[in-house]
C-alpha cells in the first residue's frame, strides 16, 4: 500500500500531475461538471442518481 501512495505522491509532484490537479480544480468549479461527477460517484457507490 505504501508503494502505491509513494507513486501517487511522485505523480502529484511532477509537472504532469500539477497540470492534472489544475484541470480537475477548474472542472470542479463548474456547477454542471460538479453535478455530473456527483452522479457518477453515486452510481459507483451503488446509489441511484435519478436518471437512467
């Protein structure tokens, strides 16, 4: 498990990882995208999103 975390940390500190973090933060500030992500996470967890 620590190997996985160290790889994630290394990616997050890289230029590509910082770029990915910026893109995710920008997308999460958009209300429509936030709602899409919330529905997707709900479906992953087994919840019902209200849409088919």
